[in-house]
C-alpha cells in the first residue's frame, strides 16, 4: 500500500470520528443526518467508520448543516496528497465517459429558446439568450485549456445563457425526433462547461453555476446513451451528474437524475435496485411534495416488477395524494409536472406500473386500469413527440393484450410497429419485446396477431 493511500485512509478515519462527534452533538441519528443531506444512512455509517472517502461536495454540506465552520473539509484538505489552494479535487472535472467520435461541428438546433425560464447562474427568472449562431460559434471554437474561447465576445453571463440554451434546444429537439444524433453535441457542451468549471476552480472560485449546468448536461447525455443501447455509458453520466449536483448542492438536479437512474435499472429488470433508488429519491428532501410524488411513482413501478400488487396500488394512491399538494415552488422546480405535461408524466407512469403488474399477476381489472391510464397519457401527448408516441402506443397495445382485448391490441400496435422497429431505441425496444412476449404467450397462433408478430424482431 502506497504512502498516499495510507495517508488518505488515515484522513478518512479522522473525518469519520469527527463526523460522529458532530452528529451526536447535534442530536441526530445516522438516518436523520442522511435524510438531510440526501443520502442513504449506510453512507453515513461507512463515513463514520472511515471505510470510504466522502463524495465530492458532501463535506461542504455537512460542515454547513452541522455548523462546523469548514472543519470536516479541512481534515481532508490537510492530506499530503491534497490539492492545496483549490476548493475542489481535480478528479471532479473528469469527463471520461464517451462513445462515438464527436461530430466535426455541433448539430443544428431546431428549437432555439428566446428566453430561459431557469438559469444555472440566476436561478428562476427570465434570462435572455444570445442568437443561436453566436452560441454555435462558442461551442465550435471553445478552447480546451479555458472552456471558453477568446473568440467569444460576450460576458460570462452571456456564455452561461448560450450554453444553457443549447441544452434546452437539444432537449426539445429530442422530444420530437427518434434520432439520438444530438448526443455528440450535448457531450461537447458538457465538456466545455466542465473545462470552464475546472478553470474557475483553479483560480480559487467555486464553480457552482457551471456544475449545475454540467449535472443537467450529464442527465441528457446519459439518457441519449441509454436510448442507443449504451447503458453503461448512460449510468456513467448519471453518476457523474449526481456528483456534480452534490457539489453544487443542487437537490433538484439530484432528484431528477435519480428518477433516470430508477428508470435505467428498471429497464434492466432490477426491481430491488429500482426500489432502493426510488426510496433514496424521497430522502433527497421529504418536504418537497414533487420529490415525494415521484418517489412513490418509481416505488410503484419497482414493486410491480415483483408482482406486489398491494404495495404497487398503495404507492399509486400515495403519489396522487402528494401530487395534489404541489404548490408554486414545486412547479418552479419541476415545471414538467404542471398542466397537460404533468398529467402525461403521471398517467404514463401509472399506466406502465399497472401494465407491468397485470403482465405478472394476470389481473384483468388491473390491466383495464392500465389501459385507461395509458389512454389518458396519450390524450395529453402532442403527435409531434414521436419517441413518446411510439412508446406509449405500444404500451397501450400491451395493456390491451393483458386485458384480453386482442383486436384493440392489434389495431393500436399496427399503427406504429414499422416506425418503432426502425427507431431502435432502448425504451421502445423494451415495449416491443414485452408486447411480443405477451402476444405470443396469450394468443399463440392467433390469425389476428400473426402478421404483427412477423414484423417484430426477436432479440433473444
């Protein structure tokens, strides 16, 4: 074991001993402290035992919460291998996850916002953005040593608005196209933002706005990689995003990233991990009704994978109760839960939950409720949002199969199967595979289903 490793572990042990003393002085249990900083209580136990390094950003939050005036952070900063004079470790600025080569130039943006309703620099508000051409120039010419190019004539605020608007635009483009080609451009924005953060960090400035935007970029890039079938890369980006969110003390970004992690592990059929992440989501801040609601929805979907119909339905009810309590702050932090978009999100999640439960239990009433919820979600969905249209239409067809309505299932699926197969997106492929399995199992040899089955690829 190297001298640096020994020194690091000694600092972890000292950190843990002091954390335990401070926590007890504050009258908090490990679970209570974990809830306040948005982690599972087992992490606090490991930190106090000195068996692992504190996640980046957590010492700052613990010092603030426990009133220890930077004492915990100082323990780590005194290590022989510490990065003296720099607020954050250099490893925080790694953007290692990557896949295909970047495009020579950033992708065009079809949906360019004229204003930003949320800005990493100014928070909520109504920020103007530079012209799209200027933003693309910044992105294409960004200098690797500085994260911002000397060719850029605007201010730091202009640069932040331009980079944020690019992510908003690429996200909106992704809602309307089954293509995932924007992933290279999103990751390009991400690297520019992280290099910018690294430069500021080297000057002794805590780059909180840049890390907030980096967390958002990581979420978008992660999901695009997942949709390409690159789930390991997707999880890598989600993990980096969670780290950046923690350092920036951005509980909203942490919660939304945990939602995506829940979805990813559920796509892998890992109900136990999906449930654990869903419970961690609620622990981020139990006072925020929208986080509680999303936690219950994800817990319901995780329970459905195990066929626990009672707990599944209970969580659906609890999610609706939490949604009824949403207020202005909730909608400011989670605007996608407001109005028709919110109804779409909720009914789609409930429809998927009940479909999963019906597929396992064979309960016809639950299957019919899945049909109702999925139809309600489709009624709120713009026809231009093709990836979601494909996914939810296939889910509706599958729910029809589970409820014993073969003709309705065939009619729904026939309208989208060619496009869905061609899309080759992970989430859509999962719906295709489930529909094929149920159709084959419940209606073997049925003439009405034969032509559809011939169009569905078998992935083994």
